């Protein structure tokens, strides 16, 4: 037998015959080769023991299996073979962390981690795995940051698990931190694009109240319409687009029925809401009428983004650059959500109230800022509200139309040339919708109790 054939045969035998072993085996072997044996002897020992265990395991066809790893019949075996990955992720050595991240990415992408609901229960093995992945983002290594983003997007994108509650918040916060604290421009664009793709994925599922949905892939070039073009390092946009496409499109067919929960969703239930990226909130979110877990998490995420967009600098730090970038990122993600908003936002009273109470309040508070990027984002979000929600947001639109558009046209406070061009471009888009023009005239100028829009214009 030739040397090449021997190597191939050895690679195929690593991890035994189980499907998860085919993924875990080569990765654990690579971790052993990359790790400093003296410094991480316990990691080497754990990897070797896991490889020996995988050699004895075969795919189980037991549908009642409680193991979150496909093919393994019990939780103890799953814990035993995944623990080395957690140790590798916690090693703080990029050479060891990278193969571990790649392995976790493939476990999520191939839907080998399945049929479980992941919140922040410390006893949850998969939460501990994801928590270790999130912590790797603090290493400051560019390749590791990309690996973390890849894993987190694949976990949220997976149809065989439900990332929810504080775990979903933890993932979003980690991507925020990569964007706000990263030094590599391409990685920052990647973090923003991953967040936008997560929003599209989560809220498309909210629309259908199902895990099994077809969703769009984010356009990185469109995402940089107002900000961060200075971060584009030559081919960064194309690199990031390929990065997102790879995660979203991997194994893009419907999974096997024995990997998914029945009907692609988990049972409906009411759950406690969360405030400001993870803090327990008051009872204002607890009175939902039959909200499913998918929709509950969508509501929580939307509310938290609105609150983040309303954070302002303190008097002690009036020029808080990071806070401003976080505010702009939150508005960009809200724009993505509104641009892709479907019927649920008009027919579900709770989501409609969320727009009225949180998004409209954010637009109102941020309209007082003189930051051009924020003004452009506000106008873009307002265009979505005007196009999709004018029948249910009559009073709110009656406030924002004069505040964002007429105020600039009437030259109050001498707006800049760029502000005027932004408003004129917005009006050009509005004028292309004849029904919208008629509705504005009928709802305001023809209503004795409403402000006259066309008369002022």
C-alpha cells in the first residue's frame, strides 16, 4: 500500500464508524498535534480517550435518544467526546482553538447537534460549548475571530436546534463585541454581516413561526450603504459575502426527519422576557397571548436592539466613539428587520405595539442628533414604516413626516447639503408609489384632525 493510501485510510479510521466520529476524529487528532503536550497534558489525554471511545461507538437509530449529538444513544457518551473540544477552546492557544472551532462549525452545519433547545442552563452541554466559543473572541486573533463568527452563525442558522433566550443574546453580544472591539476591518464587516444574517434568519422564522423557512442571504455591499466603507480593504466585501454564503448555504437541503424536531418546531410555550441584552425584565413582556418560543425571542431581540439604539453618551464621556458605533449598528440591524418585515408585524398586536413603543421612540430620540449617518438610517427606516405600516401607524407617521422631511425642506436650522439630498432621494422613492402618495393626501390633508402634509410641501 502506498504512503498516500495509508494516510487516507488512517484519516478515515479516526473517530470510528459513527457519523459524528467522522467529524470529531480528525479534529481531535489535529488538536493533539498542535497542542503543547507539557502545558496541556490533560487536553492531550482527554483527546486520546475521546478517540478511543469514538472507536467503540456506532450510530444509534433510537428515536427516543436524549443525546444532543446525532447517532449517540446517551448523554454520558456525548459529554465524554465533546469535553475535549471545550478544553481546547478554553486553552487560549490559537493553534489549538482553530481546529476546535472548525470542528464545532461542522457539527452545527451538518446538523449533528440536534433536537435540543439551548438557553443559558449551566447544565446544558451545548450551552457550555457555545459559551467557550464566545469566550474565544477575546483572544484578539484574526483567524480565531472569523472562526467564532462562523460557528455562531451556523448555530443560529441550524434547523435542528433552537438557540433562544439568554443564549441567543449571548451570541449577539459576542458578535457586537467583535465589531466594536476588533482591529481588523474585514473582521468588523464580517461581524456586522453575520449579525444582519442572524436578524434575517430569526425574523423570517418569526413570520412563519417555524424553524423550516427559506430566508434571504444578506447583501454585504447593501449593508455598507451608509457606514464602514472605510473598513473595506480591497476585496473585503467579496470575502465577507463568500464567508456568509458558505455558512448559510452549507447542507442547504431539508435535513433528515430523524434529526429534526417534529414539524420543524418546538411546542409553543410562554417564557419570561429579557431586558437589555440579558437582564431580567419586568412583566410588560409576560402578557403575550400564546406567543411561541420563536416569536418570544424575536420580540425580545427587537426590543433590545431598540433600547441599544437609544443609548446616549454621558456628560463625563460626551465623545464615546464605541457607544456611537454601537448605536449606529443597532439602527442598521433594525433597518434590516424592517426592510424584511412581513405580515406578522401588521397583524400581531404585540409586534405592532413593539414598533409603536420602542422603534418609534428610538426614531424620535435619535432625530435630535446631528450625526449624518444616523439621519440617513432614520430616513431609511421611516421609508419602510411609511411603505408597510401607514395603515396602522397614522399618528406616528404624522409626526415623523414633518420632523424628518418637511423640517429639512423648510430649511429649519440650516440643514446640510447631504441632509437635503437624503430627503430628496427619499421623496423620489416615495413618489414612485402612486398609492402611497394618494394615501398620504387622504389620511392627512383630507382629515381635519391631521396635519396637512401636501399643503406644507
